[in-house]
C-alpha cells in the first residue's frame, strides 16, 4: 500500500511547528533512520485518532522546549512504510498509535513503546537534547 503523497498538508493542520520544520516521507524503509543526525522519527497513521493526537502533542513539546529548534522531525506514513515494522526497535510495536523514535547519529536511542505514550515525549526529547 502506498503512503499519502499529500500528507504534509494534513500534518500542517495538526502541527504546532511550521511545516518547514517537518521532513515528510509518504513511503520509507529502514534507511530513513540514516537521514537523521539528531532528531525524532514519527510514524504517522493518518486514519488513527491516537496517532494524530500523538503528533500534535509531539510538535507541541518540540515547540515549547528550549534548544529543540536544532532537532530534526522526520514523519513517515505507516501505510507506505511497512519495512519499518521490521526495524528491531519497532518490531511488534507498530499499531498506528503514533509510535516515535529518538535518533542520535543515525541510531535509535529510545522509542515511545507500544500504544499512545505521550508522557515519554518530554523526557526522551530532553535526553536527546542533552546528548548533543
């Protein structure tokens, strides 16, 4: 199944960040992690209320934290990115609830785990910023 080529417009509606801060991939595989030096990878399921809620909260956290403007935000459409389900950190954990990974030096250092877990957004993002 292909991802949503117009997804960036939908993301703009829910984002607390300017759309220019978001790199969107409607179709991605595990190599998408390699494009992130220091940032956050968000798996968007446009059809899922929890995923939309998580995205909105994540962009709010990034907008509110000091020094977070240095972070990259990469969003992929889960419907166009089934290869990401096999990444070890996501294996068995992709359920369309806004799964998120924090990435440093092209390696995943933390994830949001299974399901909607917005309470980890601030501590994981702060950890990533402190490791810079």
